[in-house]
C-alpha cells in the first residue's frame, strides 16, 4: 500500500462501484469513510442500512474543492469561505444552510448540510475520478465513518474489514486500502447556520485555529444546534468494559485483573 500514490486502476474500480449504487470504504486523513454517490438518495440510504445508523442522523458530504460549496449549500457566509480557504483540504467540516441539491437522506431532514474537503491523496483521487465519470465537477460522496453505528471509527482498512466486511459476506462493495489514517480522529465540525458560529465537534483543527481565522469567538454548541456526528449521548463506544477508579485503588485493581489485557 502506498498512501501517497493512489493506484488509478483500483480507484477506477471503486468509481465503477459507486456509479452502480455501491458502497466504497476509503481513507481520509481523519478516519475511513463509507462512501456513496451523494446525489443518489437510495445509495445514501444504503449507507444507513450498512451501518445501522438512524435515518435522522445526517452524513457529511465530501467534496473535491471549495467551489462545490455553492452547489450543496445556500447562502454560505464569508466565514465559511475563510475557513475553507485556510483549512481545506483538511480535517474541518462546515455545517451550512443546505441547497436544494442536498436532499433529506443526506441531512436527516434538517435545513443544514455538512461539507468537508478531505486531504488524503486516495480520497482526493477518488473524488476527482468520480466527478470526471459523472461529468460534474460538483459531484460528491456522502461518507460517514466506515463502522457500525456508535462504534469507534476505523483508521485502517483492516478495521473496516473486521467490522463491516466486504460483500458477499460483509456489507461493503469495496474497501480502498490507503494505509493508516495520519490524523486518526474525526474532523472538527463548525456550525455556520446561525447568527454566530458554534463548535459542534472538537477535532484536529482546534477552536483557537478556527477563531483566529474568522476573528470571533466560537463557543461550544448548546441546545438547538443541528444534529451532527459525535453529539449523541453514546457514540464512539468501544467493545470493552471501562472502569473509573481513584488513583489509590489502581494498583490493587490491576493486580486483581492480572492475566487479562488491560489499558490504563
């Protein structure tokens, strides 16, 4: 696997699967995404079925560059363009008022849509090839993380195979292996649908970086914010028990669990 030089034959095969309403897992700099044609509502619904994701939980639309903002969003504020110019391609998602192109299957029925331009070379090659085949430079991929809903997001192709798997036994048509994700945590999400920007999810781009770019405070979002990945009470949950201990009790507990796999 060469993360810096995508294989054009493999990318072409992935694009063909996408055009046939298939699901393709692909690497981004943050985590592996589970992609489908963002314009195809049935293909997008297949993502939800594969993940076991609630239908009202929106997915992020992955675009090739900032020129696609006006295709998928309506009335994007200047702050959105400033952030895109500074951090795209990169691990930042912008939540904006949706355009008519952003249908309910993408948005969970909300009036907003999340847009991101990934930096990983395999993701960029896939988006470019998909747009070329569609004959539409604004064509995009809907892509939440490529894992069962509520579980930890995958950062390698092996993680995707172990969880969702490839067809016919699994739920994904094709998994593109672009190596480990270099960032390894989900994108920062900034809500720009209201009078003032709000932070919906913390990620690799810090609050300070966002505030420095747009010149204003960006507080955490409270009640009434758009639904977004990572904001449910239970999310990114590992399949392992977790105990919270006072430091003084830790040595005895480790001793009691001797012989099992532990992380502290």
